[in-house]
């Protein structure tokens, strides 16, 4: 019986890791799309926070916050944030930046 619970626990950890990678790839794609839309250079994307929570649709899922850095004039770097629920982008905060 303990072996079964161990396999379930290991499977859950692997599934959480795998889904976390899918979320990171989705965040990268959202950041690339936003950078193209703003005509800026994307520098980096990093996960700030990830947690299991109740989503806005009432279901259990993963809420994530990502920080992305971009440059508009190749001299200054700005940091924006993205809020995702599972793979869906819910909110993006972009700081004021120089258009160049």
C-alpha cells in the first residue's frame, strides 16, 4: 500500500513539473507577442511566483506570475509582469518606457 502512495506522489510531482514547463513556455510566447506588438526587444522572462489556487472560473489550477525584461532603446531595461492562470494570460503590467 505504501508503494502505491509513493508512486502516486512521484507521479504528481512529475505532472506538476511538466505542467510548470508548459506554463513557462506559454509565458515566453505571451512575452514574445507583447514585445512584437510594442516593437521592443525582449531580454528575459523569469518565473516570480507559482502556486496552486482556485482560478477565476472556480476550478483548481496554477496561478503564476512572471517578470519579463525588455528594452526599447537598447540602453535601458524595463521590467513588466504577467499574471497567468494555467496557460491563459489574465493580466499584463507594462511600465512606461521610452519609445525609440
